[in-house]
C-alpha cells in the first residue's frame, strides 16, 4: 500500500469513528482531507454525501452523489440515495432513471423498490407502484424493538397500506412502553394469524 493510500485509509477510519459519534464537523474534515489525497475515492465521497444529508444540506448531498456516479455510474447506493433526494424535491422524473439503474445492478434491492414505488405513485402509475411496493417487502409484518420491562408492553398493531408502510411512526412511540408491529394489509395473507396485540 502506498503512503497516499495509507493516508486515505486512515482518514476514512477516523471519519467513520466521528460519524458513529455524530461528530459531523470532524467527519467532514476527515473526508475532505481524504478527497484531497484521492479526489475519486468513492468511500470518501459517499461519506461526505452522508454528512451533507445528515446535516440537512440536501442540495450539497445531491451534488456529491452526482459526483460519485461520474466516477462509478453503477454505484447502487448513490443511485438510490440521489433518487430519494430528487423525489423529496418533487422531481420524480429525475429519480426514475436512477432507480432503473439501481435495479439493473441489484434487481432485489429493497430500498430501490421502495423508492420506485413512491416515484411511480407520484407519476400516477399505481399498478407499477403497487408491484414495486410488494417487492420492497420481504414480510408484510414489521416488528420494532421494545426496550422496556418484559411482559409490560402495550402491544400495538398498526394496519397500513403499501403507501404508508415506510412511514416512520415508530419514532413517535416510546420503545420502553410500546411494542409496535406494522402490518401491510395489501400484501398480508388473511389465512395467516395476526400478530399479538391489545
């Protein structure tokens, strides 16, 4: 390994530690330093884009993901993440080719199918949206962690359609008191028993 490559690797490891601690300024500085040594370092670009996203700078994150795709056009995560940013910016037409590219790389990519379902819904293709929504779910039942005392949880069952299955309602629940299960009624087999709830 060359000294420059060792330097990049060390900076990436440092940035990863800072990201884990949510020390975004320090992580950003480490990624920038790595990119000065290797401007086409995809892990550094992806990490830098994540910092931009996590610090509420979507336009900057989109620009960095675009740079990743110039270096590595078939990068799965850059395609999906940039598509997600375009969809959030009400640009489903720009998101669509990125998601098609992602699904060419990995036809079973659940995040790509989730985004595609939303994009096609925005484009009024409900049949296509439904199909990608179905493929985004390995199981129509999603259980969330419970951090409270065993046996004392309120067992909450939330019924939703495919369009709402990704709504992060679990963040509104107290994981110490509520055991949340979401059930997608569009894809649930009625012969299957319901999860425990009360």
